[in-house]
């Protein structure tokens, strides 16, 4: 997987980041989510239960965090 440059990513504020998600959608089902806690588009650690306006459906991922 390509290494994503953090300084080129969006801030959580600029993508209306919700922690936890207020909708039924979550990072765990987003195309841009990188296990265990990263995103291709958003800076910083990301929780699989969060959401932002960059969300794109990819299908569920298996739970590897023990939750």
C-alpha cells in the first residue's frame, strides 16, 4: 500500500469529521479507510466508528481490534 503524506491530507474540521458517526455510515465501510486507524484523505488517527464527508462505500471490513 502506498504511504500517504500526512501534510497533504485534509484536517478533520475541513471534512466535517464526526466522532463517533452520527449516521449509519462509518469509516469501517469507507474505501479510504486504512486499517488499523488511518485514512487516505484525513490527517491523524481515525476510529473505525467515525465518519466524514469524504466517505465512500467499500463494504464492511472484518473486525481486527477485538471489538
